C-alpha cells in the first residue's frame, strides 16, 4: 500500500488544541498522532522535526496526573509516547512524569486492595487496560526501572483473578462488575456483568500477566492466576470445536445458566472480539509453556479470519474494533505462533482485504489512535518496523523495553 491509500493526520499541528484532554489523549488526541509520527520517524518514513512538533502539542498544557489518569490519558499516555520516541532530549520530562505516575499507581493500588478487603465489586476502570491498573502496569513494565512497583501491580492482578467475591450469597469472580460495559450503573444491566474483552475486561490482565512472566517478572500465584483466567475463558468458549468464539460480556442470567444468549460471534475486533481474547490466551499459553492451549488459541484465531460471516461484521477500518485491529492482532499472533499454525498463511489475504477496504468503508471520523487515522496508519507501517513496539499499549506486543542504543539518538531540541 502507498501513502495515498489513506489520508494522514495533519502534518502541521494546530496552534491551539481544543482541550488539554485532547492533547494528552492516546486514544483520540494529539498523543496518538504523536505516536504515529514517532513511528514514522523511526522507520525513516517521516522527519523527527514533525514528530517533535506533535510532542510539543501533546505537552502544550500542564500534563494531568490526577487519580483518573491512565495509560490512554494524562501523564502515563504522554510518558508512553516520550519513551517510544527514545530521544535523550526527553529524559528529564520522562523522569518528572514517572515520579507522578509512581504516586498515582500506589494510590490506585491502595484503593483497589481496600476495595477487595471490603468485599466490594470493582469498576472496570479499576483494573482494565484502557483506564485501569492493567494499563498502568503495562507502562511500568516498559519503564523497567522499578521492578518492585511492577510486581505490586501483578500481585493485585493475582488477587483480582484468584479471589472470588460473594454478593447476595452468590460467588462471583473478583473481576465481576455491577456496572454496564460503559462502566456505569444501568437498569438495563441488572446485576452487572463479567467482561471478557482485552480493552476493558479480564483478557487485558491475562495478557499483562503473561507478558510479565515471559519477560521474567513474576510474583507468587502468577501462574495460577493465568490458569484461572484461562479456565474462565474456557467456560465461555462457544461454537463448534473447529470454529470457537467468545462473547464480549456475560450477564448474571447467563452466568447462572452456564449458557450465552448470543447466537453467534460478534465482530472480530481487537477490543472485545475473538482476536483480542485469542491473542491473550496465546500469550498465556506461551507463558505457561502449554503447547495444547497455544495451538487451540491459534486455531481459534485462524478459524475467525477464515470465516467470511465474521469478517463481514467489520464495518470500519479502526484499530479498536475494525479491520486495522484484526489485521494487526493476527500479525503479532503469527509472529509468536507454533510451527503447525496457519496464521502466517492468512496474512497476505488479510493485508489485501485491508487495503481494499481503505476505499470502500467509511473514512475514520478522527485522527486518533484507537478509532482514527493514526491507528490505521500505524497498522500499515507495522510490517516495516517490526522492532518498534508502539502497540505495547494494546498488549498485542510485549511492553518489555528494547535494547538501548538501537534507535536514532540525535536530539531534536
């Protein structure tokens, strides 16, 4: 594919961004666009001065480090982009941000443990990848300078995965929430739900626990927690053995009846669909050296991408829930797949479909990472820059830091 296949985010950043939230958003704002420009500069597809201009927009307003800051918003999002840049001129800013992020993580861990001790159900934003401690743990694993704090996050995730909670006499997993998927109370979701997705559900903690174990960062009970989550996912695997799929959520009535109301697979997305959940299970299997589970996860993903009915459910190009997310997840899974996997064989066909859909599906409505042109463009570039793991924020790639000195280190002012 050529650069004319997709409109790029603006080359010249705005003089005044609409809000500080936009500037510091990895999801929909300037931080995501800066990450794209950093990736292009690393790959020789763009100039560092352009990347630096977007970094300047990202940091134009005071960076937020309030209790709601997370991997995709505020100080952790900004720090993630600066670390991805690998520029010595950003070192002082990263140190300052890291000080605030450490305080933030400790506060959120204290609140989470207190909540567990009191026997209350969590909100999704306590533990998930986008807003919660899984995302913050992802950044800490990338940071690689405070292993004790990383382990504290892993200890919390082990508790989340292995300590059930009893609500009105019913035992539920520790990651059950009494909110709807948008993380609010709703009369349409009485009793809440179990969220299985990688963006907001238990597949996110599973992927982080697995990445940490693969990289050698472990805590007591970590293997048991990984196995516990996998067994929960096994319970909710649907469809025939040759074409399994998972629902994105499980309601209380489904939990009690041990069956789902959903009649077939949902769209094959990174965020909630089979691709993200299967990738998390593949990583878990690699961490546990479980070849049977690894093969099952890879076969599930292969069956997903060869099922035209599932592919037809994708109606946009986005990284979060569209074609970019599917293609990118399969690429990363294929890299780690076993010798008998057919995933790599599917990539040429998927890449061709991805290119064709750039023209026949509705254009992205923003320039951001998760639902906009930055994420789509990064997916196009991934094959050309395999060593640059911008997608550690998605947990499709490992957050473990790269070997220092492999990037261009000439400062840009």
